[in-house]
C-alpha cells in the first residue's frame, strides 16, 4: 500500500550513511557556494537526503543509493545530489578510511 508508514530507520548503517551524506553536502557547499554555514539550498537538500535515508524501505539492508532502482529522491533533489556526489566523493577518500565508506559507493558488501 502506498500510504503505508514505515518505521524510521535508526540502525548503524543508516546512521553512517547519513553522516557521510551530510559531510558531502557540507563540503560541496563550502567549496562551491563559499559559505561558512550551509546555504539555504544545501540545508534543504541535506534535510531531504537525511529524511529519505530515514524512510528508506530497505533499511539496514539497503544498497548504495546511487544503485538503488527505486530512486526515491525527487528529480530536483536527485540532480543536486548527483552534483554533490560527483564533486565530494573523491574528498571522502581522503577524509575517511576506505573501508568505512565503501558500503555507500559499492553497494552491498556481502
Ligand atoms: Zn550551498
């Protein structure tokens, strides 16, 4: 049923992914919009992305968002997120040990 409510996800994989998404958006905004704090647009994108993760129907078993066939992001946000990802993800390799983020980019590890 479309109207069915899902329990918000609170598991460790989702939490980790939220952290990474937030960092990526913050990095992108800092480097591209030259703000000390997130601009309104990026703030909006961040809230949206975190919300989508909370409501992801795959929960802890989810694969990487970019490989998911559901595409739960609205087009506007999906396009913005694609820009953020393509800009920020090489930086994430500098800031994080590879193994901690490979889940996000390589899909399911198991
Ligand atoms: Zn921004």
